[in-house]
C-alpha cells in the first residue's frame, strides 16, 4: 500500500503492477483480500502472513520496543474472515506490549516487527504461531488460524528506555527463553 490510495504488487512473473483506488478504504480492503488470497493459495500456512495497510512514520519497531496497539481479531473460517473473537478498537484502553517479551502469541511477536507508529497491518497467523491445539476456551477453537488487523498508536523504542550506563536493556540480550504466552489471550499488562 502506497500513499494516495495506491497499491503496488508483483505477479508471479515478477512484473510490477500499480492500482489507484478512489478511496483509502478501497485500497485497504483490496490489500486485505490479496493477503487472504495468498493464504488460500498456499498449500499449508507455516508462517505469519503480513500485509501492510498503512505504513506509518518513523523507525520500524524491533524486539525490546514497547508499543500500544489497537487491534481486532477474527477466526479464519471458510477461506475468509469469520467471527470477531477479540477487539479493543471501541474500548478506551489500548493494549500495551513489549515486543519479544513473550506476553502475546508468537504470531504477533513476528508479525509486528518493522511496523511504524501510525502503521496498520493485516496478519494471518497459523495455529502453531497462535494458540495451537489448546485454543482458548469459549473463544478460539483448537487449531484455529487467526486474522488480526493491528494499528500501532504509540511506540517507545528500547534505546529510549536505556539505563544510566547507556546500554539498552532488552529481551534480545538475555539468553533465557521468553515465557509461554498466557492463555487468557491479550490482557493488558
């Protein structure tokens, strides 16, 4: 997705195409459908599919950075968006998370890398990168592929949180594995 309602993409012959849409919403909806089609055309989804909807501004986030995000999560059903199982879009509270801390599902940790403040991204996350065979009781059935639209509202870079010695304290530096994400989904820490 490019500024001024353009989308550009490559086809399977590596030819570049650009499409201009009349409205931003049409460009965003088209981009979501491209991501869904990519998911449906892959024999087995074994990694997170990411599609930027709005690029945002500033530096891309990496492990150790703290974010505040607005999100909506759908179940991937019948080759497309199923029912919403979680969202904080119309709530007062944004979700706060530190990338790489293991507090959210692995698909988020992976799929949000490189996002910028004000950026929106569409993620399709296979079960192994989400809640796996357990699911979440009453909300996410076992072995569910999940779809999220995430928007980064605030960013605090890890290097801005550095100690007095000037060294940043970030989870990438620690050899210990991060804890397993909590099964209650996305509670705000």
